[in-house]
C-alpha cells in the first residue's frame, strides 16, 4: 500500500530502502545529519546534502533513491498531519507555496544548534503518547525558521534523470491533468505499453496507471484546500474527467469524500493554536522501510 494514513510520526536513523513511490497527507521535514538524501519527485531528482533540511508536502508522489552512504546515514524525520499544519500561524502564501509540491531546502545550521536534540525529544514523547501538543507547537516554530531562512544559501538544484522510467515519471507528473492513459505515457518514450508498464513496475513498485492516479489525487487535494472550485471542477482540473470518478477514487484512497476532506481541512484564521493529532504513527523502522 503506497498511501499512508496521516499521523504525527517522528524517527531518527539510517535512510531505509524505499522500493516504490508513496504519498501521505502530511508535511514532511527531513534533516540530513550524516549522508545525503536523494529524492525522486515525478521524474526530477532532488538531492538534500548532508547538513541540510528539507520540507515538502508528502501528498505528492515521492521516492527515496538508494545512495552509497545510506547504510551509514543519519537522518531525522517528522511527519505532521496537514490538518494540524493548516491550523498553525504561518506566513501568507505558505499553502500555495508548499502545496504546489515545491521542496524547500535550507542549511540546518541556520535553524539553530538544538535541532537534532529536539528530534530526540519529539521521538521519545510521541512514542510514549505524551506531549503531542508541545511537539506540534515546536514543529510549528521549526517550520517558521525553515521558511525564514529559505534562500539563505543556494538550494540544491533539481535535475532530470534521463532513464526511461524516470522520463515516464516526469511525463506523468507534467501531463496528468490531461486525458492521458498509460499507453500515452509509454509512447512518450517510444516503448510498447506492456513492456513500459513492466519496466516501470519493476523499478518503482507501481504500474503506470497507479502513478497517474497518485498525481491526480494529490492535485485534487491541493485544489480542494486552496481554491473554492466545485467538486466537479476539481475533478476535471485534476484529470479525473468526471465528479463520479473523482469521488470513487478519492474516497477509496483518502478514506473520505472530497467534500468531507475540504470541510475537515478548511483553513482557520492565523493565530489559531494547533490541535493535537488524534493518533500517533504506529510504525517501527521495518514498517517504515517497507513503505518508503
């Protein structure tokens, strides 16, 4: 299963193997303490060097690529449910910026010397099921620092992976709003559709159709949160073609209807205190490794 239920989750350790793309409705922050993080977003690779911190909305399909230093790496992770994030006091434009599937990368040193120790405290508190509201308040402060220091040094650039699988992923990411099919994706790299699907699934753990659906779901979530478009308009804008198709796929993947998703995540006035997560992420490292 590539869709992970949103819940407050904190972990520190080596980069786990991630055999396929996945997505979850959280704000994700990663601190590369030792080693690098090499992400694939669509068909673009984003490298987070050692000593840097990355932040992105994890509803966009993403995958960690294996690196030579992964076994000896040390990374801090936190997933904050979007329902909590949208109740924080954040700068104007934050939602449009982060929900546009951008990745913000800043030097960790700009965030203060206490960052690593803070993650250790968060992991202990979340595992014990105590102090959730405090963790969310401190995570809010960390997000504000990340946004304040964005652009304080040149950010790692995105680069295109020229391999067929990555090119198909990029074509999907750029064209999912159009009425394309897996066969169209295969034709974009001049491959037979059956062979292209086999190649893509072998490399990413997903079929071309599943990857196409992931992007459309993420776009539907973004539009429901950041616009006042009707559900039918969202369906067409996100590439579903009809409101009934959006409703069926969205309800199955997200556990609620598009209307309920929008209602429970409506932006509240700035300054509203964060609400604690209803549950803690109950994943061990092995479980995280299998889904990343």
